């Protein structure tokens, strides 16, 4: 597969998976009815930010694919954290398991850190492209806990 094909595949996997989850949870999203902690952004920002983050995730993974730097640990870390990422909104919005979701996202934060370290060790740019994802996930962790306590 050529470079463009590798990038397209690497980007489309998280973007399409995230889009499917967004579609599935949309009837259950109660974000605008919840009491919010300080700094909570408007709901319209979430799909925009997640699309950007999924694109960065795909580009980062694509770099590793193109340079043939993907070992089994990197692949495992990437896809496991992506699965945990995609399950969080189901737990939070469909099941309304706010406290469980908080512990889930804490575990996801740790998985993201591990993934970043593995990506960075293989290719610095690939690792650095994941920093916005980590920062947003940490912010989402704060929002999750705030929502749990305020509701």
C-alpha cells in the first residue's frame, strides 16, 4: 500500500469508529441538562475536537506504519486504548455510569500515556502528535468527575 493509502486507512479507522459511536449515543446524550463544573465547554465543541483528535491519532499511527516501526506492543497499545476510548461514551451517556466512567477514563489516561511513550520511542513526531489527545482526555476526566459530583 502506498503512503497516502496508509494514511487514509490509519485516519479513517478512528474517525469512522468515533462517528459510529457518536451516532449510537446521540439519542442518549444529556450533556446540556447536567450541572457542569467550571470550564465545561459547549456541547457543539465535542464532535469538532474529537474529529481533530482522531485525525491526529490516525496520522500519528500512520507515521509508524509508513516507517515500518509498528511492533506488536505499539499495535496492541493503540487498538486497546482506542477501544477503551470508544467504550467510554457508551458507559457515560447510555448507561449513565458516571462514577464507573470516571475510573474507566482514568485507566484510559494511563493507556494514552503508555501509548505516547511507545510512539515517542519509535518516532518522536508520532509521540508528540498524541499530546493533544492526552490533554483533552485529562480535561474530560475532570469533566467526568465534576459531572458525577454535581449531579
